[in-house]
């Protein structure tokens, strides 16, 4: 197979998900790369068909049938492109989250320092963190050991201590691991993969202690000093272990790996890569959410205090729209879901409906009421997953001079990286957002669920192809960029939300909205409205606050101006202040919002 | 295009049931292939390492970690009792003694010269695995488990809480369309699996459990009652380990839905007989549904004792009977009149593959997305 970008004309990519394997065909056209055909089939990693390649071949067969392009030979091998451009492919790539994805245990010494850095490294590499253990997590040794021995991680990431600091605490954590002796998920005879990314002075002791239990790889410290984080080496080691230990022991993956010359990536890692790449290229702060049936992933890129773009990913393992829908109900409460509805619904009816969705996850809303109920749940899942993300996506304050007190304090100053007022674009992915019957519904879910502020471009992933583009990006960044911007990213619209101090006397008009110097609308308190702009028009949006205490994105009282693609829906102005107050909600208020956005027609 | 998918639950009056019984860790199988077992026969066992307690000896004795070994009174591997002095230091010409004690019965597992900690491991715990249903051992995986095969009726529920139980099936004197109240619970329910009605009150469930019932199978339950019964709100649909005295299985769903009459008929046929039940539910890929295995008896391995899963292998077809699993026709039965090939726009604005149906309730004709149908 070919891997040089100049040689590529046809690339087939699969994402082997927990439930479905999705195959996409990317082809180089006259002017640019395009996503052309799509096929899908149930993923096959469990008995009676425990071989991932069976599901992948079924998905290829669908692409073959739809495109007319011969992909598979009779003997089951790939047809490689030759001079006949209607046959074969040049390259096959894949991502995978089948069988529950990459599951990790992270362990550190201080919860808010090394363990949190380890968690960020694992999440950024696309893992689900099953457990985070710290020497200071308030549990007794035997409680931690008991907990660890009952989980079966794919990989353990062990950290602790800054370079040059005390070694005894991290050695204690290593001893605790030996005592618990967790067994890896795959392969009874496989030695547990452990990545040590702690105090470099303790590396040899840790390696010695874990020698009988684990296959230990030592990488640079994730936290070489209190004010510096170094996640790259740990993330790379996770990807290497993922391929050499996890993938190769999963059913059929040995064969799948032999089909592609490029490493199979964990699905969230591929999405993370394309998000980072897009943020870097467009010089924008980005928030991306993938809301699935069982879990919700949040990705962000925001600048730190030094102006360097920082990527973060979190996964809220039990927030989702089908298997985990009842958990959103449990975590948010029925009242929090009901507040988003434009009609009355009794709590008991709401609870029973969501439970029925939980036990029959493939059913779909037939009535508009039922659709709005699912979309209300989505808002709460977005709200809760963003809250979770913000708690972990933090920067570390760099101190030019450290006092003696700082040295002994064993803590570091952290600050939140995510700033909703400075968010440029939010990208929604997952069925409830990508496949919402109207784009305006997707827009409103993101505006309300994330409580957007200032000026934010709203986009959705057209058919959940970000994982595919993420892995393509590793081989052919330009093709990935073209497909991402033209075929994947659907610009839905722009939200404009003025924010002000709760007790400010702001009058009856909050801000004026101009497009290309023409006044197109005025934002009123508590009112939500749509300002139509020709679909796909790119122009200059100027928002002028009408009171000195109002911030529309450029600072309090400042005019905010951006050149922007107004997408399919144009501008959605929201006069409800942030954070939402309880008087923002009532059935009649929500009814007005839905009506103003023409969602009740 | 792929075939219409109509998820359905198994409802088989007579079949060959094969249950894989597997230890959570490697161990030893205690029965041979072909052996006849009862539901409570222990078919395999394993030993799990005991808990490990860490004694911070260096800190307690006031010595450097590397020196702890010098003050040990036991060697690695020695058996110790709770309260035994495991390390001791004598100070001031032997007048002052400082020591550390074993926190549990067990054995010394390690002494760390890096941290000065002593690890004491408790005795191994025996884990046993029962056959769960009476039958024949059809397969043996020597250090993992067995497959038990039996001739039985087999019914899957849609959702359950609580784990495995074996009891005698007893039909409640409640028609399938009526709610179950405390007055419906028989005085003698010891080891019974009670079956009938729908929407049991919390009082009915508690009374049944207090009278010794080990299982309760009913059409539906409302979420508030489930929460009261379990003691907390279940978030993710992975169940089976709830601390409930009696396993609860619902066959249809949440709200007010009568039990499917076919299910009721299959269960009534094994009234008074031994049944094995399990409420464990996992609604993800590789789905696990709760089950009621009726009157299992020995079967010759490999011999097909009856209809195998004939219903679930059948797709949607014109004239077939289905149940609608989503509002606005939630819980209603209907007959399929037509299965249009293309996508159609539904009320939400989405496009979906649909079926035209005639409702049993009033004979009206309606259109419903195929994703919202279950074959009954």
C-alpha cells in the first residue's frame, strides 16, 4: 500500500466502534479531496463472531456496492489501485474503540498534581480512566488495593513526585500496585503493561518492585516540576502499548493491523488530533463534543497564560443518549431536564420514558414532544460533561521566582483554561446533534447546554467522520484538512450572547448586531431570536453593546467584530444572561424560544 | 440494504438451554463432562488471594527503611496471627520496647527496604460456582468453567434487578391487565418466584420479599417504585448486583404495560415447578437480558429438544404481530399491513424506515418507525 501523499488518490478508512464499524471512502477529485461513499456494519468482536475484520469486510462490501468500485478481491485481499481508476484503493486506515476502547488505571502521589497530570495524559491519548488512585485520596491502603484488584485495565500509568524530589511516596504507590496485582484485560499470560512517568530518581526502584508483575516502560516525568507538565512522552508510550499489547490481543486485530501500514489509533485520539490540527491551522479556540449512546467526549483547545494552545480531552463515561440516558436523569435530576421543555410533562412520565429509552436504546422519537425530551436530556449531558471537562482542563501557573514557602507547600496554582467568552467555535458530533431533524435544533442544544457566551460559531460533524479524518491526518494532512472543512464540518450558524453583571441596570436593549455594516437586529433581555443571513454567507459581524457593563466577547463595554461564515441558520441572538438564572425558565418562556426559532412549525 | 431489524426477546416454551458457567479467575472444575447436576451443585472453585495490609514498620519503629529487616520476628512466608508482634526494637539498654503488630491473620508477603513497609496477606478466599440450573455438563474448560445443558422453557425479560435464584414458580391470582397490590401476595411465598400482573406497588414487592419469595416477574414497573425497591436510582443499565432480597424481572418495560400473554402462557405452563432466574441486565453490545428458565431437566448434549429461537430469527413481515415500544402508541399491539421500502418523513421531521400497522386496541391504521417495533 502507498503512504506518500503524492501517490494517494483513494483511501478507505474504518472506525471500528463498540456497536458499528463505519467505512468511508475518500477520493481525490479534480479540485480537492472528498468523502464520497459510506458503508456500515455491526462490529464483530464478541461471540459468535469474535473477529473485528468480519464487520470491517461487511462495511467494505457496502461501500463497494454503493460506489461500484472493486475494493476486495475474491480471495478477500484488497484490490490495490492501478491505472484503472475505478478499481481498488491506495491505502487502508483504521481507528478503533471496539470492546470498550482503551481502559486505563492511573496512579500518582498527590491527587491535584501528579495524578491529575497522569489523568490528562491518559485521556489525551484516547483512554477511559477506570480509576485514579492517589496516595492522598483519603482511602486506606487496603481500600485502594481492594479497588485496584477488581479492575482489569489495559495499561497502568504510574506517576508521582517531581524530578529531584522525594522518591519514597512513588515507591509506596508501586508497592501498592504489586500488592493489588491487577490483571490485564486481555491475555491471561500477558504481563500487565505499566508506564512509569514519575520522578526519574525513583525509576529504577519502581522497575525493580514491579519486575515480577509487569512489563514496565519508563518515560519522562509527566510533572518534572510543580509548574511544568510534560504529557507527550507518556501519551506516545500509551499509543505504543495500545498497539503492541491491547490491539494485538483483541479478536481479529492481528489481521486488521496487517492490512494497514499506519498504526491503528484509538478513536478519541484520532478525533483529538483533528481538533488540535484544526485549532492550530485556523488559530481558533475550539470546543468539540461527541455525545454517544453511552459516553460523552469533550475536546478543547484554548491558549494558556503564555498564549500557547493547550489541548485537553475528557470522557464522561456515563453520560449518553441511550445506554446512559437514565444516568443523565440521575445526575441532573428530572427538574433540570424539564426546564428545557416547551410543554408540560409530569415527572413520573418523564422518568418512565427515559427508562424505556434506556432499555430499548435503538428506538427513535416519533413525536415532536418525544424528540424535544431527548434534546432536553442532551442539553443536560452537554452541561454536565462540560463541567467535568472544565475541572480537568486546567493550566499550571508558572512562577518566575519560588519562595521557600512554595517549595514546601507541595501544591501548584491552577487556572481554568476553558473560557466560554473567548470560545471561537463549538463542534457537535454524535447522533443527537449531527442527525437532529433541523440544524436549528442542534444549534439550540449547544447554545443552551453549553451556556454559550459572546460570539461563537456553531458547527456539527455531518456524519461523524472526525475519527476517520483524524487518522488520515497522520498520513495526508492536506487531504484531511480539505475533507474536514468541506465535507465534515457543517457550519450551522453563529450565536451571540451578551453577558452582564446580574444586578446591572441594562435597560431594554442589550446590543445591536451589524452584518457588513448594516444593522440587522437588536438583542433584548430574555429574548431569543434568529437573524437570517443568506446561507453560507461570509461577512463581518459587529456586535455593539448598548451599556458599559455588557460584554459581547471583546471585553466589558467593547465592540466585538469578527469575519465569520454565517452557516445555514444565520445569527441566533440570546438575551438570557449567563449563568442561566432560575427565572430564565418556564414552559411559556421555552415555548417562546422554540417559537422564535421556528421550531414549532 | 440491510434487513429490517426488529429486536425481540426470546419466549420459548420448550428448548435446549445452554448456560456457560465461568469462574471470575482461573480455578478448578469439579465435575466431568456428561455429569448430571442439580442447580445447587458446585461445579467449579477458585481461590482468590486474601486482602493485603501494609504495616508502616519503619515509621512506627522509628528506623530507616533499610533497617526494618533487622528487627523482624518472622521471615517472609511465615504465618502470623492478628496481634502477633511482627517486628520489635529494643531501646535504652533493652528497657524500652517498640513493636508493630500484625493487623490480620495471614502471612508475611514482603518487607520493603525502600519504604520500610511490611505486607501481611490474609488467607485465600474460596470462590465457588454452582450449576444454576439442573441439567447435564455438556462442556468442560478445565480451569475456567463448564457449560450446563438442560431441556426447559426459556423467557427473557426486558429489565431486571438482583442476581441468580432458584425457586418454585407460583402464578399470582392477578390477570395480566391488573396492577399487583399487597393483597395479591400469598401468605406462603417461601422460595417462590411469583409471576403476574403489572405495576406492583412497593408494598407488594416488600411483602413478597418478607414472605420469602426469591423472584418476582411482572409486566412493568414505574420508575419511582423501582427506585424505592432498590434503594437508589439506577443510572446505567448494567444490573444484577443490587442488594435486593428478591430478584425482580419486568417483561415489558416502565410505566403501565400488561405482561405479554404469550410470556404469561409459557410461565403458567411451569407453575409449581422449579425455575432458575437471573435479573442481570446489560443493555450494550453483547446485551444481557434477565431470564426465567422453566423446569430444567436433563438433556442429552447436542440433541435438539425443541424449537430453537424460532421467533427471534424472524424479521418483520406483513401480517406479523408487533408491539410498539415508543410513544404515541407505547405498549400497543398491532398487525403489520405494509413495509414501505423507502425512507419516509415522520412527525419529528426525521426520515426513517417505517411500517404501516393496524392497532389491536381500536383497529385504527397508523405509521410507526420500524426502529420502534418489537416482534411478539
